């Protein structure tokens, strides 16, 4: 079974410090090509850092309002109009039931592509944006692509579940749901997993949650409370409020799992 390696290097300044870059190289990590999707929830405080890492930046419908309204708040000593003209998404896509008209007009005049998919009410705006990145961005190296989703957590619970469902529907792609407090991504059962913990910016609190079907056997190393061929299911044991105690956490399971880890406050 092949090994899939994970690292939250997008939480580090770009370019990463020489020591961090050297550590990643020594661990055999290949730095991914990032794309960013902004959803209609409060921007994380490190949104400019995610923007800097990304090669493609999209807003899902009302996510454009968040960039327009909240990005200037992250630069309190700069003029708001300067910030709005600095952070311009390449694409805004969705059913267009949340974006304000003046925000759409503002970005359209600056060259942003507006893709109205109001005819499709069977998929979420996040699903629409991931499909766009997968199918219509030939400039991205899809073999090494990681999609960062800002504003994916918080707000309505059904929205959060819809976003987690997108992780499962695109299980062959790397997607990371991000909020101010934590991140979530899928660990497909088709691989063994090495999670490289960047203790300066994330952890130690973490969790592993089976998704889709119960796990009859999950084994880990590097956690405070490791699992050894452990069964996990809703209504039974879940590995929540665990602690990452090593620099590398390994996971092997017979079911898809969600990995979550806290993001440290500055």
C-alpha cells in the first residue's frame, strides 16, 4: 500500500524558512501546487498567507463578500481600497444568491471571471468550485494539487456537513477545510498516511473520525493515545481530543477517516 504524506506548510510564511524547507525535503515531501477557495464564512486571520501560497484563487458566491469586506480588516494600517485592489480573485462561481451586486460589479471591472451556475441546485457552491479547478485550470499540476478551502467551518451545521461531503465526493483530490481554529482533510483508506506535524503552527489537539462506514481496524503511531487495530464508529469509540506527540503521525485504516488538528493562535 502506497504512502500518502501530508504537511500543513501553507500555514508557514512563503517561501518557507530554510530550516523548514530543509526539513520537508529531508522527509521526502513534495511541495504541492495550491489553489484557494473562499467560502461565505469569516476569513481566517491567516487568509493573506493562504492567498500568497495559491496559484489560483476562487470565491464561492458570497465568499467574494468576505474578501471585499474582511480582507481590509486584516490590514488595519492600510487603506481599504488598496487592499481590495490587491486581493482580486480570478473566478467567482456559484448560484449567485449571496454575493452583493456592488461586490460582483467591483471584481468584474477588475477582470474577475463570473460563472453563474444558478441553474444547478443539486450541488453546493464548494462542489462547483472544486469541479472548476479540476476541469478548467490546465495551468495547475493536478498530480500535485492541494485545494485549500477557507471559511469551510463555522456557521450552519448543514453547510459544514455539505463541505465535509465534498471531501468524500472528491476523494481522489487533496482538499483541506480550514477555519481560524482547525483544519480537516480526508485520509483515504487506499493509502497509508504520514502526517508531518508543524508544531509551531498546529496542534497538539487532533482527532480521527471514520466517515462513510465504520472502521473495523485503525492503527496509528505518534499520538498520545495511539490506536492498535481499533474499531471506531459513531455510537462507539471515536478518536477525539487526542494529542499529537511526535513530529510524524502515521495512520492506517480499513475505512476513510477525517483527520483534524487545531491551528495555534499567534
